[in-house]
């Protein structure tokens, strides 16, 4: 009698050497350069899930560090967030970024008949998020944000197989949806987050 097959558990790949991480970074660079073959390669590789998440987190950390490295000055007083506040902001930025990608994935597949599979767009956009480390510098961060729009547009075309019009439509609908969702969340929690940040870490 044949023994029943045990269910397979999904395993996650985590690069453990410097060379392995260099390889993943180079993939990210190719995605950032809008190379279609790199986008489809990353999208189809389940081992890219963890590196994509880490790149998103690094981008969030860079954006959060912006206010620490370049503190706000007003009327001769410089306001700099504490490290604990920076870390909280980094996690919030990363979560919001990942959520935005999943919204784009949902909209492109459900409303615009995208052909990508679950998490494929997340992996591609996650690798592209490495560009977000430029967010530690104010002007560079702005330029990186604009370039990310071009990356998302090309990712929709290469991963979801959308035409130009559908790709633009998916981005517009997703941006509106994200603004509405996070705007509502911000109205509810913004006051508490600001108050908590002031009490726990702002100094001058």
C-alpha cells in the first residue's frame, strides 16, 4: 500500500552570502533600468519573494531617515525624530508601499484582465523598490518617485501583459484607491501617530 503524500510546504529563499545579495541587487538594477526580460524573470521566480520584501523595507527605512538626516528647522528650532520614531515610520512606509503594490495587482487583474499570477507583480515592483533608497535625499527621492511610475507602467506591460491604455488606467485607478484608503486611515490614526511621535522621540 502506497503511503499518502505529505502536503508540500512553501519555502522562502533568503540569500545568505554577499555574492548572493549582489546577484539580487543586480537583478533589481536591471528592473530599474526597465529591462523587460529582467522584470519577467523576477516575476516568475518564487525565490524573489523575500528579497523583494527586504528591498521594500530598505526603501521605507531610507525615506524615514530623510527627516533624521535632514531635520526640519522652523524659527531657529530644529526638529529631529528619535530613532524609535524613525523605525516606526520605516515600517509604516514599507507596509503602505507593499499594500499599494497589491492594490495595483488586484486592479490590473480584476478590472483590466491582467495575465499575471499572484505575487508576480509584487516581486517585480518589490525589486524596483530598491530605487527608493534614494529617498534619503530630498530631491533624489522625488526623482526616484517619478521614475517608479515608469517602472510600474512597464511592469504592468511585461508582467500583466496590459496594453498602454490599460496600464495607464490601472495605475490611475490604483492611485485613486490608495489615496482614498490611506487618506481615510490617516484621518483616523494621524492624530494618534503624531502625538505618539512627539511624546516618544522628537527632540530639538
